[in-house]
C-alpha cells in the first residue's frame, strides 16, 4: 500500500495539493509501522519516564514536544528541498552515517540489556536532573536526524517531489504533516508511559520490555552495519 501511494504521489501532488498533504500524513503513519520506528520507542519511553510523568496529560505533552522536534528537522528538509532544489541522498546514504548509527543503536541495545549503563534509556529510574522541555525538543531534533537513513526510501521520494514542485510553504507543510503522522504512535506510547513508569523497577513487565527493546536495538545496529558493509563493497 505504501509503495502504491508513493508511485502515485506525484500525480496526487499535481492534481490536488490538499489530497497530497493527506497522503503525506498517511505515508507517515504507514512508515511508523516499519522497523525504523523501533529506535525511537526506548528514547520516547526514557524521556517520558525520566520526566517522572504522573499523568497521561503530561505524558502526552512531553511526547508531543519530542515529536515536534522530529517534525522540525523534517520540515527544515522540506524547506531546503523546495527552496534550493536539494536532493539529500548523498548526505544521508553514505558509509559514515551508517557506521555511526550502527554503533549508536548497538550501544542503546546493550544499555537496555544491562551490559552497559546509559540511564537516559531507562524509563523507571528517578533522576536527580529531570529533562526540560527544551532539552526534550532538542533530543527530538537529533533523533529525527538519526533515523533519516532508515526512512529515506519514503522520505526521499517525498523530498524529491517537493524539490520539483519548488513551493517552500507547501514543502514545509507536507513534511510537517508527514512527521506528525510518523510520530503519532510515539505520542500514543508517551501518553500511556506513566502506567509503565509506576511499575516497580524489577517487575517482570519492565524487565521484558527492556530486554525486548534491547534486542531490537541491537538488530537495528547490525542492520546499519550491513548497510555500511554493502556500500563499501565488503558484502
């Protein structure tokens, strides 16, 4: 369904700009069900948990600020594509990007599995210094940038069409709507993280969530290592 939408996206953009925005939102939602969303799940849970969220309202607000950080970086890409006719594939699809992401996600996975200690990715600890809303927004910016290589088959298609359309305002809105669709699942998770954060640190539910997400992170890391090996011609 996703690739069918992408194949017809140019026709949709040209025939009905409003419908094109709707398709951008739908594409974001569909991409959020791909493995590319997995790296952001422990970050979202960690951010909300570290904020000692005690209500769903605050969980919703915190996770929404995080997603707005992601949306901002994608919107900037949309503006750049429309304004300067820029294609970003050479920047985001390169060996350096993939090797960095591979190391980053393996480190996240090892932290969640308990082999190394990075408190930020645990969502049951009580922190002395709670993340502020500006820091959460900045983390969203960084997180959005880090997963672009994984999302690029879809994101790149939208950016290419926007660069051809050369409409700055439309490019910004299209990427903003795409990223909000992509972040919808993160907002839902963040809204209900207060239920997880209230569980005892050693409860079976929390341990299982940590271990499962840790394994997923390591697999994502190895995925990026394989992409790196493929680009440099090792495999």
